[in-house]
C-alpha cells in the first residue's frame, strides 16, 4: 500500500506548512480595519435606570 509510505507525504506537509507560515502571517499582520474604534470618556457612559412597566 503506497499511501502508508510517509516519505513523500511528510515532506509535502512540511513544505506546505513552511509556505503557509511564511506567506499568510505577513498578509494578516498587514491588514488594517477601516474604522478603528474610538475610546469614549467614562463620564458619558452614565445610564438611567430602566423603567420596567410591571414594577
């Protein structure tokens, strides 16, 4: 059964992981989001209590 011979498949797996680890991370790191979240001051975060209709 030739599929049980790990010699060619192991090298293919290693080379494919080497390519994935050298090509994909720079592309992911270079990605920027168009709308960066802005920080809001803490005093604007004050909320009012909820008026429950059944209480």
